[in-house]
C-alpha cells in the first residue's frame, strides 16, 4: 500500500498479539453488560476506550438516553490522503445476560476455547476490531479511512443505536460486522430480519365460581392470539412466529383481568415482512373475547440482510484475502438478526459474521475459539489493505 505500513508490516503486528487479545477479551467478558444495564455497558466501553487510547486512538462518545453510549473511532487514510468512503467496522458491547452473570460464570480458558457471558457474541469481535484499528494506527494507517463503531443495545434491536449506525454507515464504502464467525470458517452473507413485540391485554375480573359470566378473561384472549400468531409460521417462505413469554391472571379462582405476552417474527426479506405484518396487526387489534382489549407496549424491528451483487463482491474479496492467508471461508445464512441489517438496507455492501469463531451464543455454553482470534483479525486487515482507494 502507498504510505502507511505494508501488508507484511500490518500482518506481522497482529501476529504477536494473541496473548494481549485474550487479556482484553477477559477484561470485557468479566464486565456485566446486559442491554438494560446501562452502567455495565458503559463500563465495558471504558475497558475498550482504555485499550484504544493506549494505541493513540481517540474515542468519540455519543451518549445514550436510556441505554449505553455509542463509541466511534476514526482513523484517516494513510498519509492523510483525502479518500472518500470509510470502511466501517461494526460491533456491539451489550449481551443478553443479567447483571451478576460474569461473577457466576467468569471468563475461563480450556485449551483453545474461552467461555463466559458474551465471549463470542460479541466481545471477541470487539477485541478483533480494536486490534485491527490499533494495527493500522501503529503502521501509519490504511489505504482507506477506517471507522470503528461500537453500540450498546443490539440485543434488544438497537432502539437507540440504529440511528447512530445509519448515520455512520451512510457514506461508508463497505461494512464488516464482527458478529461471531461460524464453525468451519463461515461468514454471514444473509440474515433474517425480526419483529419483537410486547402485548398487554386487559379483561374483567370476576369470581370464577359465583359470577363467571361477569368476567372477561384476558388469558383466554391472549391464548387465542397466541394460536393465531403461531399459525402464521410458514417454513416454505421462511417466516416464523414464536411467542416466548406469557404471563397473566391474579388467582386460580379469578377470571383473569390482565395478561401479557411477547413474541418475535422472523422473516428473510423486507417483502416477506410487508406481507405478514398486516395480518399480525389484525390479530393484535381484534377483540378475541368480549370485554377484553389488547395494546402493543413495545415494538422493535431488525431489518434482514438480503444479499446483493455488491455484497457478493465484498464476500468474494474477503474470501480471496482469507485464502491468501491459508483460510477457507464459506458464505452462510443466519436465522438470527443483527445490526448489519440496517447497513444492508441502506445499500452499503455488508459482510457479517467476520469476528472470531464462536458457538452457542445466548447460552451458558457460549464459547469462542481462541485459535481464530489472530487469523480472523489478519483476514479482516488484509481485506482492508487490498481495497482499492
């Protein structure tokens, strides 16, 4: 590359960093950062900020109103050249785990595997992104500008982070989202979108023996809606509905005056969502039991990653760079959702799952394959190095 470090310089800098990567990963995993734990997510941000500052990288803070802060790091193109269109390295600090989980299950290493809450999804990806930024900072920059963005609320569909992601990605030439790589080396080229909804139903209490007719069961209304929603699942189109949380009622001998449930809908394309969404709205709006009423109390949407020709070109570029380093990668579809859907919907070439290899996310068995830390960082760095300015 012109000015800045050579490919050999940057890759060699990363080669010697495995122990430091594991140290940073341990520090991040041992900080609770559940999506609703604003202070914890920001403490994880402080760990990351301390590392980046130690490598001469300034962190811009976008304060979160209800959730954690957004953190942005910018590195100009090598030599200070005016090159349009930064490469965006995307990631999130929040996890699905409750406060106290890191004390119950602190970071531990068994051979080439690391365990702990959020170790793969996606604190290992944050470590990788941070070290790639540090490598380029140490070697004089990349052929193109780099931006690293770390958000705080991805696991709850980015209610605040989405606007920051879209504003940052709008002028990017491409996006690498460091969600965990797939066993066998896969990276994610397409993903489902998701609708998350919370619903409350009001009814009318009555004694279940003495005045059953006077009651209006919110639980019965919820049950009918649950059945109707589940009936929308269509494996042929890839649309699935799942009611994962249900609660309600006051006592076994009282007609239930209230109920609530939460569901998600997964869809492979924006068209599929446009087709199923009106039916979902009709189910939620209709009166299932006389005297009951439902209202949506929470609604969050992830957009799908729908692979385009430009996405395919980015994958092929990344795959060629990985191959040059002796790594085989394959394109993969993910039924899960991620912030990469927001950048994809903007038309920005997007590749997801570029982080270190991980398995069993969102479970106590979550694991990161430590022997993939440096190789995946090298592959990302080489993909950046070989982009045309």
